[in-house]
C-alpha cells in the first residue's frame, strides 16, 4: 500500500509548519515517515489508505516521534549532504566531465602561452570575484524572499566561499606555483570542481522541486 500524493504533501506541510525549513531535510524526513506508515499498513487489503485513517494514525505516530524528528535535523542534514557529495563524485566521472576537463586544461595552457601568465591570472581573479559577488547576492536575495531553501545549497555555498577565500587570500597558489604547466593543472581542477558543484546544485534543486510538484 502506498500513500497518495496528497498524503505525502500533508506530511511535508506538517513538518514545514513545525519549523523544518530546509526542503531537503524535509524530503528525508517525509521519506522516512512515509516508509514507516506504509510498512504499518503493508497488510492492508486496500491499495490506498483513506485520508481519515491516514490522519488518525499520523497523529498518533507524530505524538510519539515528533520530538525525535525535531532534534534529528543534524542527522537528516548529514544524509542530505552525503547524497549531494555522492552526486558530485558521480558528475565528476561522467564522460562529459572527463572530456571537458582536458579541453579546459589545453585552453588555459594555450591562453597562458599566448597572453601571458599575469594576464590569465587577472582574468581568472576577476571572474572569481564576480562569481563570489553573484553567489553572495543570490544567497541574500533568496534569504530575504523566503523561498524554499536547501541545507545542502547553504552548506555548499558557505563552504565554497570559505574555501575560495582561504585559497586566494591565504595560500595564493598563483604566488607559489610559477610553472605555467602546473598552474594550468591547478586552475583546471579548481574550475572543474566549481562547475561540477554548480551543476550538482541545479540537479538537486530540480530533483527536490519535482518531488513536491
């Protein structure tokens, strides 16, 4: 026996009204609760559980488990982040990524040879600065408009900002690495990782939105 789309939406709205604001954490919780409820009525002869029966059992279920769910945000967030991390790894080894990464390296290496190392550095630094400003503005606008939020997105954005700040302000690989070949390798890997992360966020966002349509 499976829960209906309306019943799944009812669970989601209940969790949202209970203060579970991140949609990906709610996704994990809804999936967990729905599985428990479906298991409870696995032997039911009906293929669809009536709304009245569903709501009565759901009230009893949440009376016993609500406190646990509200204090389990970190565990569900960890599950969501692991799902995102696995998707990033999956995207990194996709044939398209494996083909584009060497191409990106060749373009960067040729650009350094033709335009000079300092020129390429300046262009990349400007690009990273614009990207960081765009990410920060997106995060602020998204927060003020109170649209649906993803814990994975928030964590990845903050992690990306911190990582880029540490690399370009404190470590400064472009100051340490003088060889154009290895600098091209570094920039290629960095850009590939950023691009893969952005694609992953878009895929996750589309997946979760589709889940609640």
